[in-house]
């Protein structure tokens, strides 16, 4: 029972803190402080999962002891058989619950529950890189659709032969960043380009950035200092496109709190025909950009401590290769290789993400020495 006691010791303070947070989130003063309220409701949800797992774990231990007692003291063969089944069931469940509790005890990345802004840019490889960026956007769109997440495109620049030189889109849903954060980095493709007459395999690349969406109170922006421009949107929309300046561009001079350096941040939004709505969306994107820069130090600190670099760190690192002639996908961070490229490009990427989550959890358990 040594491991069991160790796990229960870790959970000792959880129940009282859960009860304390339960009271705090009903306090009008706390509800009035939006920043604190959001933080506490998130903590409440995390603690609720731990308290439920603790209850299940204690019940399992009790059932195990009861089954052992029956086997020792009971003569009735039927009772003994039922006790043996109960013993087997609980002996299997206890290690599984211990692993679940250990993972719940590791502080979750506070960003994991957030929506995201994703940016895909064609890298080396010219027209072929833009086509590949388009393929990646389709892959993520299909995946998000399978998860029931909402995808909305903020802006894009098309490649000469199709695809995108750059496409920026938002994904809204439950726990989006915690799943899609593993996609940040350089994606490399090896295939025969459509323009290639000799049938030679070329290598090109696209960069994916996954940024957690910032809440209004997390980033301090002096809205009076934003320089706004309006312009005519291009794309679908008929005659309205040429007559109404619904596209908006925001320029903001941001000061890096870590270095004191100034940088102009530019965001555009042509998502809707409604200029005020586009302004609101551009402001949300500006917050996300600033939040991303301000949190880069935090991200770098995590990456420097974590050897696997599974989910955070250098965005210029090559993370995955898509080899079309062999129908092969390789994720270089975890030496994961599968041969179902067509299905993968059609949005079937969950298995790869699951392997990345397992690898990161193993690393976090090691760090936490649980």
C-alpha cells in the first residue's frame, strides 16, 4: 500500500482547496474581478476532476480490501468467486487510476483550454510550397470539422499556381490549443511538383504557428494608440466588395516588457463585410500577437527545461516530413512513422497527436518525479 499512501498524501490538501474555491466562485466580490474569477473557475474545474478521481481511487482500494477479507473468511464458493472477480477488477483499475491521478496532479498548461489563431506560410519551394500550405490548411480544416470545432479565415494571400503564400485562421472549440499546439513548426514535403516535367522529387516546406488566443484582460493595449486604416476587401462578395471599405488594418507600436525594444505590429482583417465586426476581430488578433510575444520567454523557459521539445520551443524546427512517393508521414520529435498519407492529409491526424501527448506526458511525469 506504499504507492497508494504516496498518492493519497499528494491528494490530502486537494479536498479542502476544492471546498474553498467552491465558496470563492460564488462570492460577488470575486465575480466582479473578471481576471480572478476566470482563474478560479479554471482551478475549480481542474480540482473537480482530481476530487472525482480521488473518490474513485479510495473506493477501489476499499473494494480490494473487502474482496481480500471475503476470500480469507468466507467458505461459500459463490461468494468466493464473486470476491475473486472483484479483486481482479480492482487490481486492474488501481494502476490505471494512479496514472490518471499522477497526470492530473501535474499543473496543466494554463493555455491548453484556449481557442487558437493558426498561421500557415509557404516556405522554401516557391509555388510548390504555397500548394503544400494549401494542403495543410485543408488537412487542419478537415480535422477541426471532425472535432466539431469552428474554423474562420482571417486573411490569406494566394499562391500563383494555387494554395496559399500565407493563410491565417481562427479555431474555436473545447481545449483547442492543448491539442493543436503540437503542430507548431516546419512541415516538410517530398513529392513531384505539378510543374515538374522530369518526374523528379522536390523538397519544399511550410511553417505552421499555433498561437493561443488572448483574453481581453491578459494584454494591456492602449486602444487610442492604434492606427486604423480601411480598404476594400478582395474575394467573394460581388459588387459590394468594390464599393465598401470593409477591410481593416491595425498598426500598433508595442514595447517588449522583457527588453524595452519597440516593434510595430500590423494585423489585417477582411473576414466579414461589416467594418465594425472586422475591427473587433482585428483587435482580438492584435491581442493574440502581443500575448504571443510577451509569453515567448515563458515558452522558451519550458522548452529549455524539456528535452523532448514536443509541444513548445523553436518554431523553426523541422517537426514532420510528408513523403508522397512512399505514402509516408514521419514526426521527427518522437520517431513516429506511418504509411497512411492520403488519410492523414484528409484530416486523420489524431493518432499522431495522441502519440505526441503521450510523449509529453511521460516527460512531464519525469520532471514532476511522481
